[in-house]
C-alpha cells in the first residue's frame, strides 16, 4: 500500500461518518485549545507581573519594618504598628557607597475631595528622591521639592487616575492636567494645592502607581499621620545592578547597628531587592501556569480515551471490511497502518483546530478580561506533537486488534 | 493436456484437541484443471465451507497437501497466505462485502491497492473487469449502497477479476439474491468461464445452482460423496433475455 493510497483510504474512512468523527475530534480540539489558551493566560500574567515589577524602578532596594518570616513571603505585622524605621535611618543610608538615592516614605489611604467629587486613594508622603528611585515621570507641573519638604508645604502631586476621578468635567469627558494645576483639594480635611500631575505608567494589581497622590514627607507626618518619628518604607536606588547585593548587605549591617540588634535573625526590618520580588512572583506564576496546563492535560487525556473508544467501535463495526481486506491480500501491517492512520488523522486534525481555537480564545480572553495573554510557538508545536502522539498511543491497541482478526471469522461476523 | 490449478491430496482438517477434537474434513482428494467450472455442493455442516477456506488460502489443512497453481500452500504462514490470496485468488461472497459509501470503481480496484499499483493503472484494470462482469458503465461512479443486489454481486465479481487470479472462488454467490438476479450472476460466471477460460469454483447447497457448473463435487460429513461431470448443464440467461420474457 503506498502512502498516497493510505492517506486516501484514511480520508474516506474518516469522512464516511462525519458526525462521529467530528464529535471524537472535539475531545482533542477542546484538550488542545484549553492547553493553548490556559498556558497563554499563565504566561501572559507572568510577563505582565514581570513588567509591572520592572516599572517599580531600576536597581531598587526596599526596606520595610518588621521581619521576613520565611523565604519568599513578606508577611509582617500590620503596617504602622511596627514603627522601627525613621527618617534618620534614611539619611544614614545615603552615606553608604554605591547608593544613588534614598527616599523615605509614609503612606496611607485617605478620603480626597475636590468640589463635589471625592475618592479614597493612596497618599504617599515622601522626598524629591522618590521621583528618581521609583521612576515617577511628571506630565505637567513639578514633583515635591526640597523646599516643600523642609517647609511642610501643603502641596500635592496627583496620578492620572486621581486626576480623572476628581477633575473630569463630566462622565464622558476627560480632564487635562492643566485643569488640576493650582486647584485646591482636600485630603483628610486639610487643603492641598495641586502642583503636578504624573505620567500614566499603567500597571495594576498590588501597586497601581497611577492611582496615587504624592505629598511632602513632613507634611504627611504633620497633617495626616499625627505621629512624626517613623516611616513606612525606605526605597534605595543602587548605582548598578551588580552593586545591589553589596548595598543590601551594607544597609542590613548599618540598620542592625543603628537599632542595637546583635542577632540578624531578630532584625526589626526587612531588606528586599527587586530581583527577589521578581523571582518570588515568577515562581508563583510558573506554578500557576503548570497548574493550568495540568488541568488542560487532563482534558486531553479524556479526549485520547474518546479516540480509543471510537476506534474500538469502528474496528467492531468494520469487522467484515477488515475480513474482506485480508481476504483480498492485505497483510497485518496494512491493516495496522490503516487504523493507526485514521486515529492520527483524527487527533492531528483535532490538534490543528484546537490550536486555532485556543489562539482565538486567548485573544478573546485578553480582550474581554484585560488579562494579558501570550501564545507561545513552542507550546503550539508541542500541542501538535502531543496530539499526534495521542493518536498513535490510543490508536495502537484498536489497530492491533483489527490486524489480529482472523479473516474467516471476520468475514462471518454479523 | 491442461494443467491442474488445484491439487488436493488427502486434506484433513480438525478443530480442537483430544476429547473435544472435531474432524471436519476427513481426507479430501481431488484436482481441478485450468478453465473448469466446478460446483462444490453439500448441506450445511458437510465441511464445504472449511474446504472453501482452505482452497481460498484463508486457512491451512491439519494434514495433507494443497497445491494451488503449482505451489504448495498447505504449510504457509499467515503473511505468506496473504500474498497467495492477493496474487492468485478472486473471492466472491454471499454477502457481497463491498465497502459502503464508496464508488463502484474504487471497490473494484481495492485489491490492487495492496499490490502497490498506481491509481491510474488500477482504474484501467478495474474498468476492464467491470466490462467483463457485464456491469453497466453508467453506474461506475455510483456508491456501492446505491445499486441493487444483483449489481452489487457483479461489482464483487469484477473485484475478484482485477488481480487476474488463477482461481475465482464463489461462496454461495446467489444466496442473498432472488432467482432472477441470481440467474444473471450465474450467467456472468458462465460467461467468464466460457469466453475467457476463467477457472471458477462455486460453493453452494442448492442443487439448482450447482447444475450451472460443468462438474459437481458432493461433500457430506467431511468426505467426497460423488465427483462427476454434470451432463445436464443449465445455461443461465443474461439480463437482456430475462427482461425480454417479461415484455
């Protein structure tokens, strides 16, 4: 039997019962499509978390009060209750080598009012260095200046989300930054003058930098927090990527001395760098991706069993045909190949449709939910190989069974 | 002298072993010459089907020798038997055994697929076989399940011709047909035998059908009862003559 004849025979056998072939294929289609779509969602969120962490700032080292309980988690006592970091710590860190800039911060969520509009958002008290450390770009106006900090000026720099919430003239018109500059807004009852608007950075999830108001550190301590001595976080920018470990170690040693702690395991602060956040986040998302892929793989397995079931039915149904083929000279191998080819054609066809559907599903998911998806070529190739392999694995037993039929009994079969 | 296509020497066939052993063929000896039209007749249980399976290289005898076209096939393996069937035997079955939803032409050329013949050549041979089996050209592209039973059996006969076999083996070819279409099928066999010299072996339990052959071998209880020339050979009428009767 030539390859061409084999393909022709297979094609006509598969198309003879289109509904049944279609339904059988559907199992593989759904399996492959869900693998492609779910892996795309997993990889997409991995990429988007990565990019939002990158947008936090380059070579960033973050110091927060409280101790890390275990590797990879940053659980700590409720923010504010652990008051161990001071602005003086920040000043001391500035003198370490390879430290580019240091920004102490205090933050909280407050009610913000402008005329009839109000919103509840993050208010961050900080110093001018924050602009550099955390890659904040100003669209219009200025960021908080040194003078603002030393004079505790009641000035505010608002993010684009806040701008739209407070200053949009109507629900369908958007506000321009110029509409906000010079206006007075109320934060927790205190009046602030808007001096700048930041550029939209995008990002979502745990740290939305667009929905934020920046005010001078001292102002925040006086008017919002009531207490003056502590900060909720200190951000440090190292001069180079390579210097980050050294900077991190130096900060740890310096703060241990300043806080009179001898045992490093008892430290009342945590020093994190961006790389460790990235690795934690990506290990979380890769686990997530694996989980999704595993769920999808189960449906693929079910699809494979469906193929086997149909092939076994087909073998039984076509017993007489197999008997005839043997009577007219077909060998065992001819029969095995024919039935294997049928199941591979079904799974491969299903795989092809599945890839297309999975890709479409990934696009639709990202359009509808806004989750970033990324369809990767290696996974598509893998899906093809897997679907062909499923055809061979689940088609082998029925094919051998067909080939092993005794022609006399097969011809007599009713 | 014509050469022998079939030579059977003391063919025995038994199923099972020991206590449960059933002897179906108890020593069959006969030979068939090239160009003969032989009917093998016997009631059910006589062993004629088992004999047919051995003659058709679907099975091998427990003992004895069977030469088909000069080759001893009684001790071949399954795969070697498949080669013999592909090259030397054309089968016609009671139940036609055509591939459903497949064109007549494709059904007829099917055996040649296993001989690795190119498609164009296959179809040329299939068309000639269909003509020889008196199958009307207008129906060549019809699906096998769209034609009548008599036509289906002629498709099966055409299929048995495409490998130019040494032997055409027909197992109750008229069993599923009414007498009229059965006669047309028998006419087709007689025509192939008389005009083209094809060797035909017909297995049947009906004396009427057997009477269309030149020679009748009676089988009973695994033995040959009689083996004689048929002096009252019936000639089947072709389709045209039958139709003329009715008009």
